[in-house]
C-alpha cells in the first residue's frame, strides 16, 4: 500500500491597492533590495508583472496590473 501526503499552500492576500504601474515596479525593486532575493518574474508584459520571492517558509508574490492600476501582495506558506 502506498500512502501519499499532500501539502497544500495557503495563499493570503496581505495588501491590495490602487497604484500606478511604475510605482508598483518600484515596490518590486525595493522588496528585492530589502529581502536580498532575486524574484522569479512571470507574466512579464508591458502591462503586467508578477514577482515571486522564494522564502524559507513559502513565497511572497507581488502582482502589478497596469490595466487595473493595482498592486496585490500575497503570501503562500508551505
């Protein structure tokens, strides 16, 4: 008999607010400097950027949406 355990990550939005796309990109750069971690960048277009920072206990994700003019910061824990 084989038993498998599944570990699911729990995403928690910790911040969501209106912000210009340029300011949002600055948030990613500032977070990179403060955490001393280079993020994985997904969905890199002229209007959307998703930066995923790998942390010891999960991930920190910063999503910049230039169309909506929003920044969303979320965490996933292992």
